[in-house]
C-alpha cells in the first residue's frame, strides 16, 4: 500500500530529526486517558472449516481504550471491533466479524538509553477475550447445514510497550502483545461426536497477537494524536485450522482527563 511507504518515510525523517535534536533532556510521556482509534487495511483468512482457499479484502478497524499510569505500573483496557462483508475469493464472499477485549498491567522496565535519550519500556501480563465469526454468502436450497464458523479464545498473554522521545511533543511508540495460553471454543461438525468444542491451547496450536509502531504528537497536556501501522495475526490449529492476518494504517486520538 502506498500509505505504508509514506508512513515509513515520515518515520525515518522524524527519527533523524530526533537524533540530531539538542533537546536531550525531554522524557518519554506515557499516553494516559481515553483513546479512540480508526484504521483501514487489508485482511486475509483461510478457514478450513469451509475451504482451504484464502479470502481477502478490506476490514475497517475500530478501537476504544483507557489507560492509567500508577506509581510503578500502567493499567490498560481496550475493545477492538472489526467487521466487513467484502472479504472475497473471486466471486465468493464472506462476512467477517471479530472483536478483542483486552486488559493488562504494564510494569516499567529498568532505564534504557538510545542516542543519549531515555527509552521507556513496559512489560506485563494481559487477559484477552477474542471472538471470530465467519459467515460465507452461501445459499443452497434443501440443505440445512449451518454455514457459520466461530472461534473464541480466552487467553493469558504478554504485552510490551516502548516509548522513545524525538523532540518536545513528538515521540515514537511501539507495541507488541500476544496470547500464551488459551481456552478455545470452535465450531465443529455436529456429526463428529469425538471432537470437543472446547480445548486448552498453547502457542503451538492457538495464538492471537498484534504489533504496532507509530508517531505521537502532543497538541496539549491533555490531547494527543497519533498515526500508526499495525499487524494482527490469529492462528488456531487444534480443530479445522483458521489462520488470519491483517494490517492497518490507524489514526488515534487520546484525551487525558487527569491532566490540569
């Protein structure tokens, strides 16, 4: 996508500017408060409950979140929602709906420096509730089969967050989060009595994760805006495998009610 290259060029420019800047005592600022996100990007999925063919198309991204920085940790919670009926394989289409409800505790890592500036790092556990629904546009008269595929994951995972100041009011931010162990729910064939709909999953047979990299600009102490590029991936293989991935270019607004 063209906007990805623009984002990478802008990031490189700001990084060079930040390294050469004289304001070396500026500290990273953790983005507290309420956040709203919107993103556009492409999504691809192979759901072998129906077919081994890959379906792909645009999948808008919406998220609302809240974060609060305490003396030695940060608490974060967010709800992500994505839905599109324009996911296709040639002339066949499917409706995709998925959401993730995530909360976590991030503990600050020991002080690090990069180019004589502080690099703030946070690491901590998270709990995720993930839901995926796939409904192909299939209509066959006389057939009563349920043409729907569902995946649910309740997971314990790990989150990381890094913040690096470039200049006053501008900072780079990177995030990475993924599930480690999960209780999974999956649609199975009703005729298959030997397969359970619920299983315990690990990184080897079920994971859900995402990473993001972006630039934040503080308009004021309370208000900041951010542009970011993110990647998401889900892989569940204990039943008929489901593998999906998506990338988004996102615009984010953050408002901190606690600042004066």
